[in-house]
C-alpha cells in the first residue's frame, strides 16, 4: 500500500501538540511534507522555542506516523516561529520586538530584578531571541547584574544600539549616567525616559523583551500599560503575607488596564541549610498557591532562598549562566518554557497584517 500526502497530512493535522494541547491543523504547523517510497519527511513550525520542547513534539509525531502500515523512515524537523501576540487595544507593535513581557512586583525586596534577568537568560537558553529593558529609572540594576560597562552607540544619530550581556540585548538608564548619580526626576520625566529607552533602542528581531519593572503601581506601571504594547505580565512575590498583599494590588492594576497576567513566581519559597540540609519556610508557605487559586492564574514556579543566586547575580554572572546545569537553573528554564507556552496560546496580533486602504480618483 503506497502512502499519499493526503493520508499523512490528515494523520499529522489530527495530532495534538503535546506542549500546547492544540491540534497541528489549528496552528497550521505542517510544512514541506515529502514522501519518498515509504519514507516520510516533514517540518512542523511551532510558536515557542524548541531547544527543549521540540523533542516532545518530534517524538510524538514520529511515534504516531510509525503506526501507519508500510511506513519506513520518518524524519520530523521542529522549527520555531514566535509570533507577535495580542496586546492592549489601539497600540501598535514596536519595531524589532514581537512580545513585551513585564516582570512586576507590588513591593521591593522580593527578588524581581534577579528573577527577570535569570528568566531572560533561561529563555535565551531555550533558543529564543531575548532582550531586557531595565525600567527602574530610579534604581537601575541590570548593568551590574549583567556586568555591562560603557555607553550605547548610535549608527544613525537617532537610535541606540542595545548593549550586549551574556547574549542578551539590553538597555538601561544605568548605561547613560554615572553609577553614583541619583535620578532626581519627577514622574513625567521618568515616564518619558522609559518611552525613549524602549522606542529609541534599535532592538534586533526579538522574540521576547523582558521589562524589569520598578516595584509598586505608580507612573511607570501606568505608562507601560497605557502606551506600550504588552503581551502579558508576570508577578513576582514571596510567600509572606505582606508581599502577597502588594502582589495582589499589582495583579489588580494590570487587570484593570487590560494586560493579562501570564503567571506568578514565588521567590524565596524555602530555604535549605547548606550545612545540615534542614528545610525551613522562612517567609511562610503556600501563599502564592493561594493567590493564583483566588485569581485563576498559574504558578509558574517556586525558587529557593539560596545564597548562590545573590552571589552570582552580584558578580555579573546570574545563576543561569554561572551554573547552566544546576538545579536552580533547571527551575528557571522550566518557568521559561511554561511562559513561552502561555504566550503561544494567546491570540495573535494581526494589527500589522491588515492592508492599507488608499482612496484614489479614477
């Protein structure tokens, strides 16, 4: 019995992507199917990085096709094509960026910036093109965390080239001022600075721009929500009640301005003594789990209170870079994979696909 393209197409299109739960037909993933005798070769294009997640897709499809009578060798190539996804109504995408993800917290001191930079590096390790925007104008920390010095350059006198650190494209007001110089600015100047850093940087074909937000629910958060096309936000909290109270306020703020919450990360979830191995929940337990249950979102992951995270980030080599095979890096990468799936499941942004209508006298 000879195999036909229609037979193979029908079989593949009926299969579900094991990562998203959507059929390959619904995502139009199947490309370049060829049949040579009894051998099959095809490509599947998915909307998330494939360095780790692609293996499950390939094995699933190969296994399904192998069950067909008479099938010989099956070659499946899984390719990544991250799309621009839906943002707030009326906002246009930013050149060079497909998805903007805000990393936010209701209060300071919960490890938001450390989580943001490690999450960005984890996305990079999964095969994505990633940038980081340090939106904390008053207290920029990304230059230190990524060990980047110097000032950005411009090729055209209008836009700045992003500064590079560990493979990330980055921009921060910290690159433009003296490290000891305080930013004694009022709200309007701060929000204008944020917009300039975002729009005057020549971002190069980013799948994801991670925006490290300042703590709270003030001017910068509102500017981001009202003027910047944001795919979604991730809330960082610790398990303690005070942090959770503020995290809930941050959640509600994004909800009110139409920015979806992609998930919650619980930082400093537990501490394991490096001497005796005793585990202790210093800041309480289960707080983030209760929060996501109340709001109907997802706990992307829980991170330990570990001295190595602080030491490595202070030294300019965040954990994902310093210990790429370590247990904590595995948590960051698992969160990054889940985040990309959450984004892939959102509706696409078709704003740039509509043709322009031109009225002419004929």
